[in-house]
């Protein structure tokens, strides 16, 4: 569906390392899709708040000059903070858009939401990565007709890792069933809750690998939950892992779990890692919560359980731990659905339709 167009896209976002997850990974994917379809000018904010002192004035000049050198280019901001800082300087552009992820709308700093709300009202299109994120934007006062939902896409590896590789890497026996959670460890992820309330009731051959960085308080709570549940021999806390190990866990685990909990002021904007695991052929069991519902369509793209419902989680996960044939069959069914729903080409097609479509004026 890619076609040559004279329209130019100016994309301003946060700086993204080459192999990360979440918002930064999505920023990189959007940049790549724009680059393949439009003439694109890209400016990225370096990591760390100190960059704002030099980045903002330089970016203002860069944006104004870029708009002046083009004929009504589309201007896309990678998140509300960037849109708040640079949106007022996008005069003379064509359609303006901002990508919103969820947490960037619910952040609890006093006055933050009011400032962001006013900034978003000056943008033509608010592009939400999930239905839950779109609902938050609408609740903030953004016109529903100006909010578009574009789910992320994910890279699909040609040769996903195998369960045998994971068992060898972590020293598990051939009869063990490997469960994993990969990502930044924060309270809403529900990992400590899962260790304390679900894992002890699962068949003894279930082994749980938790990978990702976490603050000292969260890691201490996890350690206490492991001791309280008496499952020290069944849990491996791998901490921050390299890209190779992350790929191993996403593609080679038997079950990927996202036992997220509902916490005020915090949310899962999409659950990108769930889609990443699914396209690799790993069965995903997750909470029916917020943006995860977009990442896993229950019964078509994954298995959803009510958040915090101990009995349902134990029964559901236990069933798939015990029945390897059912686990493999369902994982393959979900993978076939996900390969289309979360392809990067689909992401690019939807972004192209928004940028190349008729101008709108929601500002």
C-alpha cells in the first residue's frame, strides 16, 4: 500500500535506543514507517530531563524552519510532553498529530493534566494506542471525533527461540513448564501478587522467570512475596537482561503472564510485550484490564483473567500448565491472529491513512 507522496512528515519524539520496549520502541517503529512512506524530518529528544535545557530552544528553531521549507507538512509529536512544548510553534503546518500512550495522560504531578489537556486541544488529531488510552483522552475533554485509535505493531522474528533453549539457559529440567514475565517491574504489573497468590497453587513443575529492572522497593516486595509463599526454588529473578535473553524469554517460554492489577493513577496503555510474545508463538495469559484488552482479544489473541481474581488465575494458568497439547494449540491459534493484527505494515498503513487523508481541524 506504500505510495510516493509529495507531502512531508515532521516527526518530533523522544530519543530511542535500538532495542527497548514500550513507548520508545513504538517511537522507533513509527519513525521507520514514516520514513518508508513519506519524506520525513525527524528530531529526537535525548534521554534525561537535563536535555530539555538545550533541546527545547534548538527544537523550536528547527521546527519553525522545517515547516517554512515545506508546503503544509504534517507534524507528528511522539507524546504529549513534546506536543505541549512544541505544539504552539507548529503554525503553518498541515495536520498536527500527537501519539498518546496512557501513562503520559494519567501522570499525577499537580497541574500536569490541566496543562496537557490544553495542549491536546490545540492538536488536530490525538492518536491513542488503545481503546483505554482513547477513553482517558476523551475523559480529559478531547473531542471524540478527534481521537483515533492505532494499535502498535511489533517486529516478527523469523526464528523464535525454543522452549529447550530457555530450559537450558536457566537450568530447568525437560519436564518443567516455564512461565515468564518480561518488562519493567512496577506495582501495577502484579508480579508479587502472582508469586504469593497463584504460583504456590500451580503444579510443582511450574517455574517462573521474572526479567526486567525494578526499583529497590518493588524488588524487596517481590523478594518478601517469594519467601512468604515458600517458592524460592521455583522463581528466578533475572533482573535487567540483554536483548538476546529477552528474546529467549519472549519466544521460548511456555506461558507468558501479565497479572496486572488496577491501581489509581497508573495504567497499562497497551501491553506491547504481550503482542511481542504472542507473535512468537508463546501463550499469553493476562489481566482483562486497560490497554491489555487491545493487545489480547480474549479467545482470539490470548487468554484474559479478571485482575486480582485468585481462583480464576489459579484455574486458568493451572489448566495450561497441565495440558501441553492444549497450550500449544491455543498458542498457535493466537499467533496466527496476531501476525496480522500487529504487523508493522498494518501500523504503517494506518498512520499513512491519517497523515495522507484530508486535513482536519479539531484545534
